[in-house]
């Protein structure tokens, strides 16, 4: 399937989605999410605005060497040149040109009042800014898309000018013009009428970019496609400022499963639940349980009429087989979910479980029991793989036996009367038949434990010297309990070549962190020993 031809699925999570209140992505987060999105099979991933902020500039720099995309093309987002400056001389345009991205998505004003009040220039100069920037980037060998900002509102105020913006960009070489419902105030029939008029009047290739302020972002996107749009933009999990953008998974699932349009590579839609939850773990934004298709409650049924009917035929109370999106049916009294996800995840990790129902049953039951206690394996592939190996091979991979560990934190008061907290951890363990007692210091208890643990194990296994903790996330699971709540910790570890994520759960953050640290080192050693 040509992801970059007849129909485009374009993700803007890393740029527009990142504008969600409370969502703050590091460069490492953005790289991780990009890999997940590529695994879903989207055609384009909008990485951010190079030149506008250091983080996005760094993302594109690192992406050239650290991202190995199999399905998607990376797009750089930015604006048309400034008024009165040639595109070839504009530093913002230069940042797009030099980003390393093969695709540039330009945002341009299509609402006449925005041109006059926000850009403070003339309507004709705005057209020239669009024409000059598009043609310049095309001449530099980049594919260009144009986001017509505030298009629907601009169309209602001054239809002729809004359409002229589209024609100008298209004639200058833009491959797609995405009509943006920037304020999110449209309804499906309104969108369909406008898209139909645009296509008939201008003959440009139309894309659609919808915000969810009326709760209609997905419906508006589908209405645009029905009217002839062949490029859809959205964000995983519906991220975005205010009420969010169109949820890209819901859009593609509806297109593929309801309208029979193959918009993702064969088989990858079944990865959508896993990927949606994995991205939620990276963003540290709890996934919505009632999210269509991929929410944990999307195919959940309570006891009573639903449950009894589903025992006879699941389709009586479900609009589709949840396996199609990698989700599971759940009866909330007699839980029967999990097998499909376990098999899919096992296959991804190199284990064919299709012929071993006993192992699948054991793993499913164990995962469900652990998840009930607070664990999550959606983003913690390494911890899940260790669990899977234990069930398949009959024993958990083990390279060291921990005798005990402890950590203390004390405050040192200096003469200037400032206070500095210092942590010290002691770990006693046996590795390669040798007992080690090691003390480590750090700027916090987890840092001290990590130092002591890696120092002890590293004496028996030198490969540990390559391991480094690069990300650490904490989530309080039952917030109503206050300081005695269950805590979940996700830790990302790297060996300098690749990285892996492990999970730990406990009644305090130190206990949870210890579990994730041990899993991280165990997984890394297992991989190095199998190489």
C-alpha cells in the first residue's frame, strides 16, 4: 500500500498534540512516540517546528540518526516567510529547509481578518508570502503541504479570498491543502458542504485538520473524507490544546473498519490499542478508559442482560470484534479478556504462542492479576518479556540474587544555612557466585540505589557499565489514599545502542523504583548474553 499517494494519514501529535495543557514532551519522549506512530503505519509524522524552539530543532537533528522509520515520512512544521522578506533569506524558512525532513507543512493565513490583524500585512502580500515560500521549498527538493489556518471561519467571512489562498498554494507546488477548523466550531454537515465546494471550485487536493471544541472532530474529519478529502490529520489519543484534535486512531478505525477503506498497512490497525496505551505512558497522561476502540472500557460489559447474551454470541452487544484493533472484550464480573493481546505482544517480542493455549492462559491470568495490583505492560515491553520468558521457559532470567537493600536520605546543613539532601544506598547481592556489598551515593534515593546496584553487578558483568537510566516516570494510582497510595514507576534504560522500559509497583516510590531497576538490569543482561 502506498502511504504517500492516494490517501494520507498524517499524525501531528508531536507538534499540535504537544500543545495540550499539562503535556510536556522531552526530545527522548518525542523520538519514542515517533517510533510508536511508525509502528501504527501512519504515512506522515509531524515532528515539530525546527527553528522556533531549541527542543524541536534538537529533535530533527537527532531524528536523522536515531529514527529508523519503516512506514512514515517525517514532516517539519513552520510558517510562510515574513512580510517583506524573500523566502530564500528568511531564517525560519531556512530552518525548515535545513531540518533534514523530506516534507514541510506550512501554516498560512486564509482568514482575511487574521491577515490584517495578526500578520499586519495586506491580503495580496499574504498571497505572495505563500507563493514565494512554497515555490522556494519545492525548488529545494522538499514536498510541501499547506495548513490553511482558520479556513472554515475565513471561508464564511470572505469565501473568495479563502479560496484564492488555496489556489495560490496549489499553483506554487503544494501537494495538499489541509483545511483547518482551528477554532473547532464546525459541525459535520457544514464541513461537508465547504469541502465539496472547495473541490468543485478549485480542484486542489484537500486535506482536513479538525479540533474537537464541538465534540465533532472525528465526525467532521469523516464528513470531509466523504466529501472528497484524501488527507486526514489528527493526534494519537486525541491530544491537543483546549479539547484536543481529532483522535487519529478513531478516524482510521472508522475509515478502515466501517467504510472499508484500507488506509494503514495490512494488519497494523490491530496494534492500535497497544500503541495508544504505550504513547499514554510516555506522555504520562492517563489513557481515557472510555476512548473509542482502544479504551479499556471500549468492549467492557457488565453482568446481567449483556453478559448472558455475550456468552451466547459476543456480537450481540458489540459493534465489532475488538481483536481488529488489538483490544479485548471484558465481562466485568467474569473477566475473559487478554488472550488476543498476549498473543499479539508475544509475537512482536519473538514468541509464537498461537499453539500453546496453556502458556497464553497462564500469562493472561498473571498479567491481569498484576494489572489489578497496579502494573502496566503496555509501555514496559522489557518487564513483559521477562514475565513471558518465565512462563515459556519455566524460570525467570536471573543473573544475581539480592540479599538485601536499603537507602537513607539525610540533610546536610552548611554554614550558609542552606540545606542539601544526600542519599546513600547499600546493596548486598550475589552475582556469578561472588557476594558483593556496595554503597552508592546520589542526589536522590533512586539515583543512589541505581548507582549501588549497577556498581555491584558490574563487577561480575562488565556489560552493565554501558547501561544508563535515561528516563524515570512516577504515577500515583489511587490518589484518594494520599501518601499511602500505590505507586507505579516506569524506567527507561539504554545500552548506548537501544533502550528498553521496565515497570515497578509498590506502596512507596522507592519500592516501586527498585523493582523497575532490577528488571531493567536483568533485561539488559539477558539481551547481551543472548547476542
